[in-house]
């Protein structure tokens, strides 16, 4: 099968023609931007705040359970408009990150106050 010549703008042309591909690309970028710092800092944070590898195992297990649950929900979400699903997924991820950060900051402040009292 002969190869078709590829010009340098073919990928950009696809992004312009198919908005859903652009939306998925942006969603993947947002997830990477929000998740990778968590992936790197999570073992350090769990060791510092909760102090043990078994807690880290539980956290990673929770991530896995959430991923499996999300994959089952994808089948149910096919009936909804694609834009609403993308916006909802991004907003849900952002809220989960904010809740986690809020919990971490609150717990760290409480720990520092408790240590300062002693």
C-alpha cells in the first residue's frame, strides 16, 4: 500500500475540522496538568502526613477503584451531550483536586498548631 504524502498542517486541519478532537486534546492537557504534580508529590505527602506505606497503598487502590467506576459510567454517559460530559468530567476532577488540597492544608495547619502547643 503506497504511503500518502503528509503535509505539515494536516494535524492542525483535523483540529479545526473536528472540534471534539480539539476538546479531547485540551481535556488530556488539563488532566496531565492537574494530575502529574499529584502523582509526584503523593508519596511524599502521604509519608509526611499519614506516615506509612499502607496508607499510600489504600490511596492508590482508591484511584484504581475510581478509574474502574469511571470506565463503567462512560457507557451510561453516551446518552448525554458530549460537551456536557467533557465539562462535567473536568469540573469534577478540579473539585476533587481542590477538596484534596483543602483537606491537606487544613490537616497540616492543625498538626502545626498541635505541635506548637506542646
